[in-house]
């Protein structure tokens, strides 16, 4: 297989909502189409990729560094001993002449291309991505469905407690049992009112509610909130301080007995390993949220899984950030603990296929070949327009 052309674009996924740290008024995403020389039903196979929400587009890195390296590579550098195109070998090619560290936007760019390459390879194999991953890197017996929770509860202009409760009711009516809301964007007193309002909708069961700080708190605020929310027995307390402040996270874990979740803003196996070494994370209760789409793609995420295994962690303690189809396939293939979901947000990139049904907080990745982005009609319109 040969890639004959590549087409990069940028699309908006902006919104008026905000979390404790940023608003999404100018948020966008890179999209990529890789056209191959493999012809199926009279048309070339095309692999698609995009970057997850929360990070801006990395289109210039894709165009200026990564794609030129792929097109300059000899066929032997991109194909394995069986003659199959290898996303893993392509990953090595993309990372040539790149210094270690400084993962940020580079990891996003590589993640976009890695996603498109895996979409292309699995379409060529005629199987859904999760089955291909399971056969190549898992146990050959992927999960048929994946636990998902509904992430929302953002701050927005004029949003009332009643509006927040109505939002959560819509999530429950859609089939979700567990929901997540933002905190830290106002003071503790107001946030506790918001938490109480949501728990009321959950029939008083705080264990069905996760809260997310998006990295805003210093240590004293983190501990103040921890003491206040401890009686609720929440599903988790997420990304409480700066993602690289492992000391803060470790101190929090010493004082807060319930689950902590973090990792969505860690973009490499080295960062994830440091979290395990120095962040005080507890493998019996805490959750790792590394997003494959933002952290160099599936190739690097497999290294993250190996690091977790070496530190005594189960894959079930991983619930990736992002709420998109790519990580859903990875979760099913590698027996992860679940996957985030953003019902109606970060469109058109976010969410699952249009025919996906949430039942009892579980969803299937579907049986379309590859990632299945063709099953997201509005998004596919943007992707297809890149190369047609």
C-alpha cells in the first residue's frame, strides 16, 4: 500500500461554554485525509484523522514536518517483513530528527496522522479498528461494548441550576448512568450548590457524579474542596491541579480517600510514567485519562499501557479523555475501563457514530471498517471535502 496524497484542514469546534481554566470560543481541530493506491469498489481507500478537543489545531506541524518525512521515506521503511504497511514504522519515520521532551503540540500532530494511518490500514484489512487492535496487540477477544459517562456541566452565560439539572436529565434519558460536571469556575459555596443540584437529579447518589477542575487549583484550594466533597463519595475528583504538578496530586491522594482521575494533559509515555512514579496515584481506585489522539496516537498509547502494567496497574483503570470514536475502539480492544462521552458537544469531531445507542452507560464501537467516521454524516462531509 502507498499513500498517494495527503490533505490537511482545520475546522472549528468552538462553543460559548467554559471550564475553570479556559473557554472554547476559538477552539478548533486539525483534520486529515490520507488517500491510498488501494482501490475498493472503484474508489481509493482513504484514512481519516483529527485531533481531540482541548488542544488547538496542529496543522502546520503536520504539513511542514510529518507528512514530508512520510512521503520521503522508502517503501521498506514503511512496510513490515510481511509487506504490510505499518503505522508503527511510519511513527518512527515521523519522529525522525525530533528531540525528546516538549511533547505539547507535536504529540497532537503525530496523533492526527497516527489515527489516519490506523484508519487506512484497518479499512484495507476490511475490519473495524477495535478488532484489528485486539488481534495485533490484545488478546483477540475485544469487548463488544464500552462503559461511557456523559461529560458536561460546563459554565455558560446565564446558565442556572435548573438548566444544569435539565442537562443532566437529558444525559440520563439518553442512556447514561454516570455524569460529569465542571467545578472550580466559581467559589466553593456556589460549586457545592451546583453539585447538590446534580446529585438531586441522580436520586441522591453521589457515586454517579464525577467532578472536573481542569487543573486550576493550588494545593490549599485542592484540599479545601477535597474536604468539602468527601462526604459525597463521588465517582472521581478530576485533574485537580496542574497536570505536571505530581507533588500536589500525591499530597491530595494522601488526604482524599476517594478516586482521583488525571492524565488527559499528559502526552507521552514518559509523562505517564512520571505520574505513576511521583503522583501518588493508587491503582486500586484511581483513573488514568491519557487521550490517545493527543498523545502521539495508538503507537504511543500502547507504550503507556505497558508502563502501567509494569507498575502494577490494570487496563481497567484507564478511561481516556476525548469522547470520540478513535478512543472508543481502543477502549474496546484493550479492555479499558471505559471512555469519555460528550453528548452534543465539540461537534462535528466529537461523539460516536450517528446510529450509536447508549444503553446502561455502555456503547458499541460498531462494525464499520476502520474507525467508522463515515458513520458520522456531518463530520464525514467535512472529511470527504478535503480530497474531493
